[in-house]
């Protein structure tokens, strides 16, 4: 039984997700945010915004849909808390921890 659970968990962790799937996961978790996929000039990004000029996060991916952006830390959380979108930031952080 333990071996079956370890195998299932390993398979679940290695499930590859596309940028579109990551964007949908963020929309579901964060709720009232705007999620835009941007692909130009050799860059592939997901922008997560709450309202006008409130950039919650910018997530960068490579050509194989691997997350190559920065890891969020406690200072990012402090900034999100002061800006008033802490819950949205935590939802994005949780999704990135799942896919990265």
C-alpha cells in the first residue's frame, strides 16, 4: 500500500501543466483577479492583476511550459499585505508551488 501511494504521488507531482492550465488554476484559486497570458519577443508570461495598476504577480515560463520565474518570499508577502491583495498573492504562490 505504501509503495502504491508513493508511486501515485510521484506521478501526480510530475504531471506537466501548460501555461493555460496554470492560468485557469490561478483564476479558480484567486477569484477576483484578471489573468492574462502574454507571449511575444521570445518571452512567455502570465500576468495576474487585481484592478487597475495592481500587479499581483508576473510569472515567466520557458518554451516547454516550465516555470522559470522567481520564487516568492516573505518580503513579497509583506508587500502584498500592504497593497491589500494578500489573499490573491497567497493563491498565486500556492499554484506556483504546485507547478514549479
